[in-house]
C-alpha cells in the first residue's frame, strides 16, 4: 500500500448477522481505499476449478451478486464524493466458451419448443421456462464477459468479468497471480 491508502482483504467473508449456512460468498473480497485521493477500488473474485457447466455459472453469478450487495451496503454506503472502481471475476483452471455456448443453445431450444406449444413435451417444459431463461441469461453473461447485477434499488449495473487462468505447477498444484491495487 502507498502512503495514505488502506486495504481490506477477506476469504469467504460472511458479514455479522448473516447465516453461515446457505449464504453465497465469494472466495476473495478486497478493497483498496485512498482517502487523500478520495477513491476506492473493490475486487470480488471466486475460484472455480472449471467454468463449463450451468451449476458453476449460476453459483458464480449468485456469489458476485451477494458480494456486490455486501460491499455496497457495508462499505461504500458512506463514501460520498469518492470515485469507485470495480474488478469482478473468476480464477479458474479452465473455461470453455464452446461448451457454454452449447449449453445455452440447449436451453434456448427448450424455450423455443415450449413457445411453439402443441407437442405434449413442449407443454410440459413450459413449467421450466423461467428456469431455462435464468440459466441461458447467466451463461450469456459469461460468454459476453459482462455481468449485469440486479440492484436492490431495482436498477441494474454492469461489470466487466475478468478471467484469471491458473497455471500448472505440478500434477496437483495450480497457481494464479492477481494484483490488488488502483
């Protein structure tokens, strides 16, 4: 840290008063603040072995949303007049745009079939339409590299998604580097 800067770092942090079980929490939350320059930069990153399936994508989006919500409510709320920058992302060993696109295409086909109606299977899948739409939307965030967060206030804010790829040290050890600074 430079002179006049403060830094905060946490791993899987859960704020006081939140239940420890069932709470979605990002692996890394960090904040750098300079009161002299009146600026803040926050980081929310999660570690995932791979980003190639719907379950992982949904969990990432949920963890990012929870992390953003926490930072806004607990930290940024009293920083009027500060410029605020953000860095949101995932640290992973492997992710595949092609596999994610195939998953999204599958959900879109199910949505299209349900919209066409008629067939018994299409009518039965209408029950799952919202679920398919949510999954397709979350996958599209990863494909586009932009996470759109639904804010508590009812608005939306978009964040660039950063990907930090781990490198192999040996057969079972991976490493990644990330600079937390302005």
